[in-house]
């Protein structure tokens, strides 16, 4: 049985991400969801619109990439 995260794809779920990093929306189906990352980071502490969540998640991925280049 598919989870609600995979059963209801959103704009955030429809692209490829860095290994260990993918968005978690709760609830996944609404335009207003809290946003976290599978790495354990809570990115948006309160519900926000999905376009704003996408921007926050993109900034998170850029930070992860920048940190990985510094290692």
C-alpha cells in the first residue's frame, strides 16, 4: 500500500533531489503544509503555500551542496 506522500505527488515531490534529501509535507495533500527534509531538518515551522515551500527547500538544497563542497 502506498503512503500518502507517494500517493499524492505535489510539485515538491515530482523532481529528483540530492541523496538523503527529499521533502516531507504534512499534510501532503493541502496547499498549506509544514515542510521538513528527510535529513531531519524542519524547514518551515508553520504551514505555508507550496510555492514558498519550494523556495525554502531549494535554499536548503543549495546550502547542502555548498557544505558538501567545503568538506
